[in-house]
C-alpha cells in the first residue's frame, strides 16, 4: 500500500513537471522542471529495484545532460529571456496527436493479457547490480555493445567539439 | 498490495505523449531537445519495468537501458553543438527560421 502511494505521488509529480517542461514560457524554468521530471524517473527506478540505473539517472541525466541543456539555454540567451509565445501555431494539432497516441497506446495495452501482472519476487541470492556489472564485461554477453557505446560517446564528443568550434 | 505492471506502462505512455507534444509544438530547438529527453526517459521506464516484471533473472533489460543512456548523452551533446553553431551564424534557435536547406 505504501509503495502504491509513493508511486502515485512520484508519477503525478513527474508528469506535472514534464507538462511544465513543455509548456513553460521561460526556457530556464523549463530546464529546471526537466530536472525535476528526471529525478522522478530516478525514484521510479528505485521502486523497480534498478538501483544502478537510479544512480546513473541522477549522475548522467541530471548531472550531465540537464546541465548541458542549461548551458545551451544560457548560450542562446536572446530567446531564452524572451517570454513571448514559445509554442507554434499548430500546437493544437500536436496536442490532439499526443492524446490520440496516448489513448491508442492505452487501449492496445489494455487488450494485452500480461497487463495486470504483479512483480515476481526477486531471488534474494541475486544482486542485480553485480549481475549488471558482470554482464557488461562478460565476453559472451554484452562487452561488445558496451565498447561500441563508448566509441559512440567518443565520436559524439569529438564531433560536437568540431561542430561547435569557432575559428578565431 | 504491490504495483501492477500496468501503472508503469500507462505512466510511461503518458510521459512519452508529453514529450511528443513538446517535440511537435515547441518553437525553440533546445525545448525540442528537452522533449526528446522526456521521450527517451519514458522508453527507459518501459524497458526497466518489463525487465522487473517479466524476466528479473535476466539482466538484458537493464543493459539495454544503459545503452539508451549512452545514446541519449551522445545525442544531446551533438544536438546542442549543432544548435550553438546555428545560433552563431544565424542568431536564432527557432526551428522554423532554420530553413537554409529548404528547397
């Protein structure tokens, strides 16, 4: 029961913050609401027994990505402090499409047999963090995708430096 | 009483829809990136929820979520570099006004 109350509170806060993110006129406020929303998702990871992902969510999303976005907002500041309309003229079409998408997805999921299943009990002798760490470096599991992800990050790092580099 | 899987799925669907609204309706390119972040988070919640409810003994779901983290970080770094570069040349970050390559 306590878990359910926590879930409902966290989900409501996260969705509210997400709504503020996409509707707020001031982009700095928008970025701060995004941080709150990301934090709510981190709490949901804790509820799902994914402790490593919860920490990674706080470190990577809030610590790196959200800060990067705030930097971007600050560096393009002329529009960030401009509090005129931030949504385009066809926003009602976007809202309609999103609502139709949500309705369609909910309807499709509600027809699925496994929709109301409860969480299976976690075996006490298995530590998901340990398992995840071992799986990421085991040669017969995910060491290759893991290394590919690091190469992708390096390529993105070099690429973004070159793109944003300004010749003096 | 525990939380059924459906709550997570409905929550993720709602978060994805909010992000989709942000991507489709916002004018500012950085705000569009924020919408994309929300959508990626919704997908990640789904991945972890399915891992927990369908196969907690098999860690694949979490590994995939870690990969999504890495791709999201790469995406936002390149996206912001592009936006800053466009801002330097054209003094705008409004997606409608960046029409240099429009025929």
